[in-house]
C-alpha cells in the first residue's frame, strides 16, 4: 500500500494541473481522475495498480479511457504542459 500511496502523492497534483490546463485551453469537457485498479489473480491474491482515467466528457463518467500510471507520468503530463506552453507563446 505504501507504493500506491506514494504514486498517488505524485500523481494527484499533476492530474489537478492537467485539469486546470484543459480548462485554460478551452477543453473543459476533458477530465482526468486518479484510479486504483485491483486485479484478483487465479491464486486469489490481489494486485493493485494506480492508473489514470480520462473522460472526454466530464458530464458522462460512464465512458472513460484508462492510461497506465507510467505513461501518464512520463508522456501525457508533459505533452499537456507542452500544449499549454505553446498556447502561452501564441503558437496554438
């Protein structure tokens, strides 16, 4: 559980920032949320993983895509920030 707590402590501020950037870029409908997925293995043990759910319509939480933690932290977050920086410099 410590690993999950640590990942959430790193992830939540970046998700909050990503949601703010989406609103700034007039992508109000897009929303990111942290999620913990627990898988039960055939032997009955449980494996929990942190992931990110992205909703293309924040008013419809029935449809979401799942982004693995590592991909969000290593790629998606930086792409969102890059788009914001481009918009700030007038390149959007």
